[in-house]
C-alpha cells in the first residue's frame, strides 16, 4: 500500500499553539545548535589540554591523561548520558544535587547533555591533538626551546598553530558527530530537533513527514558546517602539510 505524503501538516498548529509544526521543529534545531556549540567548546578546551599533556614526556601525567581518555572512550555514549542525568546529582553534596535536580527545563536536561557530550568528544579531540603534535618533526620543538622559549611558549607559538591546521579536517568530522550525537539528549528530556520530531509524530501521527523533515534539516545544517570548514581549511592551508589536488604540482611541469 502506497503512503500518501501530507506536507500540509507543517503549516498546522502544534498542540501547544506556540506556532506551526515547522516552527516547532526549527525551535528544536535551535536547542540542537546550542547544545552542540556548548559541548564542542568544552570538548575543544579539554581535548587540547589532555592531548598536549600526553606529549610532554612526563609519565605520571601521561598515564593520568590516558586513563581519562580510556574511561570516556570505552563507555557507550547513551550510558554516559544516563549517568550524568540520573547518577551524577546523587554523588554530589545534597544541596548541590538538589539544585541540579530542581533546575527548570530545559536547563535540567541541557546541562547534563552538554557535560556528557563535551567530555565524550574531548577524548576524541585529545587523540587528534596528540597525534598531530607527534606527527610534527622533533626539530620544531627543539628550535623553539633553542631560541629561549619555554615549553609552554613553544607549544603556544610554534607547535599548536601548526597542529590545528593539520587536524582541522578530522576536527570538522568530530564537530559533525557532536551535532548528530545531540539527538541522544532526547532520552533525558531535552526537546532538541529529534525530540521534537518524535513529539510531532506522536501528536499528528505523521511519522514519515516528521522524521523526513528532521533528516533534511540535519543534512542542511551539516552541509553548511562542511562548506564553512572547507573554506577555513583553504584559508589556513600550510603547503607541505595540507594540500589539495588543485595546488599539487602537476606532472611534467
């Protein structure tokens, strides 16, 4: 039996009468973007720190960072989401735990979702940063130290600016993963894009239209991110580290 698509459903009012179903989904997209940006900011800060510490050559620090990486990398993201939402407040002092549990929505779901996604993605960023630093010639670090820079200054002014250019393509993929992983936040009550698509399906019984629209919105958002990051890659490209077919030397020339 052929399914008859009804796209007029997006012009109808959703049950809360706050607007049309299309506006309802766009509102969910807003929470998806907010969650992804906040989580990615946290992931970048922690990932750069942990990834850098793993290259300092100090065994105790490296082992601690490795333990951090393996802890968050080897526990399923959905399990971590539940741990942050249900278990973490119970481990805090009672006053703090009660304050977290009594936060009004959507903050009561947004904060655990950001912490979960940020820490989960930070270990992936850390691995990218670590591998990027280790891929650089050792002479760059030695040259920085030889001209009188401290270790921190060598990383800040010599190594990390080059590393970020090298790992920008994989970091783009990780940011896209962060956007897509926000869909798991619906399991703890955050009404982001996937959560609202599911609610629309339950309200209107138009399951195909709801998730087709959500799929298209995710696709458009991610394509915009890819195009923006590609332009940034071209602007920051380092000859010899990041190249393209258009810039590569042609045979016979």
